[in-house]
C-alpha cells in the first residue's frame, strides 16, 4: 500500500492507467467487430471471455516479465535486419488483423446475405480463438509499455486491472453503437487495417508514433459523427417534404 500512498506512485498509476485505457481501445474495437457476428447470449459470452483473456494475458505476461523482456533480444538476422521474438509476434498479429479486417470489409460490401444463420457453438469457439490471438499481441504491447513507464509491479497490475474494467464497461456500448451504424462499422474496420499495418511496420523496425494513429482515428470518427448528426437532421425535412408532395397530389386529384 505504501507504493500507492506515495505521490510519485499515484502519478505513475494515473498516467499508466490512462495510457492502458487508450491502448485498450484497439482491443475493444476488435472484440466488438468479431462478437457482432454472434447473437444474444453468445455475443455477451464472447465479449466477456475476450476481456477476461485480455486481463489474464496482461497479468500473466507481467508476472513473467523477464521472459517478456527477453523477447526483445535478436533471434536472427535477415537482410541486415535483426528480428526478435517481439518483432515476429507483432508481424504475425498485424497480418492476422489485416486479413480479418479486409475479409470483414469484403463480406460487408460484396457478399449478399439472404438470411442470418444462427451462429453455431463452433463459430463461438472460432471467434474466441481469434480474440485470444489478438489479445496476445495487444497484451504484449501493453506490458512492454507498462514496464517502460513504471518500476513497481503493484502499480502495473493495478493500472491494468482498472483499464480492463473500463474496457468491460465500455465494450457493450461500443459494440451496440458500431452494430447499429453500418458506416461506423466500416470505419472501425478501416481502423483495424490501419492498426494492423502499424503492427507489421513496427515488427520490421519502422516505428510509427501511436499518437498519430489515434489522432487520425479520432478525427475520422469525429467527421463521421458530424455526418450522422447531419443525416439525422435531414431525415425529418425529407419526410416533411414528401408528405407535402403527397398531400398536394391528393388535393389535385
């Protein structure tokens, strides 16, 4: 408890918690997109399992911090570029994210869905498996960031627990909002393509500041929210104009 009563400890906890929440946005969006394929209870189960796995994965990696930091050591060299275990995980995770997001966009835009088939238990397990893979990638990034910012393990654990609680609370609302607005869902998938590209680039040693990525995402989302508001205000006007035209037509008849 002395760590949390220390002013420096409190500042570290607040800073790290805020950063972990921001880093968790990627995780929440991915889980929301995947779970939207399921219905009712299965969707709820997938979201909660995804969040629980995110917390377990983060705490597990944190408690094996020596092994995690060893992942930054070079394993082999290819074309004058040294690759570590972390690089390989980021590259594979980025490619998985790119493939999944691209497939989802294709199915939304190009594939005709005559009827929504009830997802099977196998589909639930498949989606949970995909969430598990990406939880590992996001958790690794989260833990390495935490180690760079804080020196005390209790502070890291507390920040991650708080961040995951925030993720759990917000996941349902984010999932419902994304599902209710198709344009936002396409935008979220585009975000995942962006994040996947960033992970692959990071794996090849091309560092991209996440600040730029999150500012671009926030700007795009802000524009889309303005468009949604504009369309909502235009709809009553269009309905009123249509009603007036119909009434004029009836009067003329």
